[in-house]
C-alpha cells in the first residue's frame, strides 16, 4: 500500500507513461462536474485550461516523464471544442425552450381566436334568426295595416255613400 490506502501500482511514479487523451478528458470532465465557479454554476473555460496546465505540470514533475507540447495543446484544443459544443448545445436548448413557450402561447392565442370566432358565428346566427323573425312580424304587420286601411277606406266609402243618400 502506498499513500492514503491506494495501491502503489495506481500511484504516480517516476517514468509513468503519458496519460491518454481519454484519461485527460475524463479528468477535465470530472473537474468540471465536481467544482462550481465563482460567477457561474460551473468553472469557465479559462479555469479548465489552467487546471489542465497544472495537471500536466504536476504529472511531469512527479513522474519526470516529458509530455510533448503537441499532446498538451491537442488536449487543450479538444477541451475548447468540447466547451464550444456544450455552449452551442446549451444555446440550442435555450432557444428550443423559448420556441416551445412561443408555440404554446401561439396555440393558446389560436384557441382563443377559434373560440371567439365560434362565439361570433353563434351571435351572427342568433342575429339572423332575430332578423328573420322581425321580417316575418313586419310582413304580418304590413298586412294588418293594409287590412285596416282597406277596412277604413271601405267604411269611409259606406259613410260617404250613406251621407249621399241622406241628402
């Protein structure tokens, strides 16, 4: 056993092989998930780059294994690409949520418009029925008025006729 209960075979030692890209990415992911930033929920890209630089420097110091600048810069580029992808994904998810909210609002508006349209149609139908009813009543009233005028004319003629016979 070595330090803190970890077997010596799993501890960093002189001449350890250079960590694989997968190990470095896993370390960077672990770092991002296990920390919280001061200004944001997760560490920013600069913090991740700095911790990777410290990781490589510490690895070189303890193992005395030379890590090429190419490998270091390659891993940093991969981390940057990963962060850019995460950022783009996050922005896309935000836009998707905004679009979903807009779609729900538009659907709600469309439903309200449809209900208003149905209400207006019903009001028009009711108005049309009322207008037809008034037309029918008006026609009956006109017929009654004509009958009354006709009766009055007939009564007037009889009265005049009776007055002409009286004189």
